C-alpha cells in the first residue's frame, strides 16, 4: 500500500478525505494549530485518526498567529465576516501562504517517513478565494518538492487531491457513501459550543448538504 | 527602496548577506529556531539585526526537532559527523525539506508585510549536499510562490540569492570588503563555547578564509 500523509483540519472535507484514503493507503494524519480561533476542529481531527486507527500528529504553528497579520482567522481584533464563503469579504480569511507552509511541513514529514504522497482536501469551491488551493498551484508545488528533495524523495512523489475538481456538495455526497459521521466534523470559524450557522463556512456547510440532498445532522445556533 | 525579508541563521554567509542587502534595501531579518543544537548562532543573527538597525523576528519551529527524524542537526542521539561538509557523511545533516519550509514561512511574512522579495545566503558549496539550495529549486519555488499568492503578492516577487553561484571563500571576501566582524558569526554544528574546528562547517569555515586569503579571527578548539 502506498504510504502518505494527509492534512486533516477536522472540517468535513478533510475528514471525508481521511476516510476515503485510509481504505487503500497506509495513512498518517497531520493537523496544524496555527492559532486559529476554531481550535475545536482539531479535536475532530484527532477523533478521525482514532476512529480510523491511524497515527495523528499535531504541529504547533502558533507562531503564525503573531507573524502573519491581516487575517480574521488568527487576529482577535479582526471580526470574522459573515456571508457566503466565496464573497469578496472572505478574502480577509486568507492567512498568507498558509497552505504552502502546511504542505511543505507535511512534505518534510513525508520525506522523513519515506511516504510517497501528501494529501489535501482542497476542492473547487476554494479556488476563487484561495490561490494556493488551485490545480496550477498543486502542480507547481509538486515539481518544487521533487526538486527540493531530490535524492531523498520518491521521484514520483505526488500531492493527492481527490476533491480538487469537486464541489463541496460532492464531498458531502462522498462522505455519505463512506458513512462518515458528520457530527464529528467542524466548520464554524467562530469556534463556539455549536456551529454559528452564519459565518462563511457555516453557510457553505449548510449549502453543501442542501445541494447534495442528504441530511445535515449539524446543530446550528441559527 | 525594495522591501525584503532576509533569512539569517547567524552563520557567516547569512550575516554577510544581511550586511550586503541592508545597504540598498529596506530589510527585515527573520531567523528560525528549529531545535538545532547550535542555538548560539541565533544570538549572532539577533546581533546582526541590532548592528544593522533592522527589525529581527525569531520563528519558533522547534516542532521540527520532533517531527523530522534522521538528521544529526536536530536528533540528540545522532552524532554530528566530522570531516568536510561536502562529504557523503554530511548527508546526515539534512533536515527534510528544511529550506523550503523556512522560505515558505519567510514568504508568508513577506506577503503580510507587502515585501517584494525574500533573501537567502545559499551558495555553490551547498549544492552538492542540499538539493533545496540549488538554482533549479530557487527558480521553481519562485514560480510556486507567485502562483500560491496570486493577487496578494508582487507579480514580480523574487528570491534574492546573490551568493548562489559563489564559493564560500567568495562570501568571506565579500564580508571583508563590507568590513563584517566575523567574530560575530557562528558556524560550528556542535554549539560549544568556541568553534570546535573539526565538524563539517568548521572545516569549511577555515577553508573559506584560507582560500580567500583573509585573516580568520575565529577561536577554534583545535
């Protein structure tokens, strides 16, 4: 079985990814604490690893909260915008170069563990807002990682992105097929006791279940 | 003046880099604590920032010491090899994907600070051992960073590598022209009170001064 490192935030996309890949790969899960407000999702990442009986590693990147300004996800003084995820005001949720940093750290772990891929749950809905979720970026990073680690890495090392051309509703559907318990996933940027139902990712989460036509078991504040 | 973020370890190469670039750029210095044994060099990085009157940021990447196995630079149970830096046994000093990770974090800071370049002191002597110090890697990473941060980054964002085709002796020479005080730089991997004089970087350091034909002010144990 091919060995790989999956980046799992504890959101629905990445938890479905872990369920999907663990069936036919030797998977390890890595999660990142980058000072996000919604730390709750990390507990769900850990839970997913337990449920799937695969190793889980938490990487402390809390330094990013201090270093990388301007994002509502890490700056307590910036309000989390409400509305649809793909709106212009969602650009404030961009942590500079975040995906690149996480993928590069995951790749470092992959090299150390002699794994042949890293995996990420980026999907088509991310593309408009986050340039580092686009296929062009994944292709470019793959080449850079092979060059960066030549002689230490599988020459056919790749980034596994099974959802890159899918909408979030397709991922919800896929999770349905895989019998993923969605109450064990977290989306809300606000990180309260239950999902707020209003922030960008909550709106997007509701919409995904709605479009997929499957039951949304999430408890929302409104 | 172009604004940039220079990665400075406190070694002679990167301290000379900071002296060179701060003359004609608006420079900030970033250093990484990745659990290296030779933490002493970080004090010299901070000192360089003070001397040049530029901002200094220390990024705590100590998680790497636990995550990325197999390198003598971070694993206390692995002996630091002695001998010339370019020898085969120096491959054990490779921390997987380390340069990529540091350059990506520096790029994240650059995006947040609206800087138009990041700078690194990679030089020709590194190429044989560290694939992520080669020109091919720098070119590939430049493209990946532009793609990853499209819309948030200077479209002509670049990686400033003035020493990439130079030998370490050329950097020693350059430091001589710039009147760099080399006693305020640190090379030794062992991190004792004075330079050991025997490990790979000490051997290389001695050789650089020797080839450059300039006085080596370093105190060596042997």
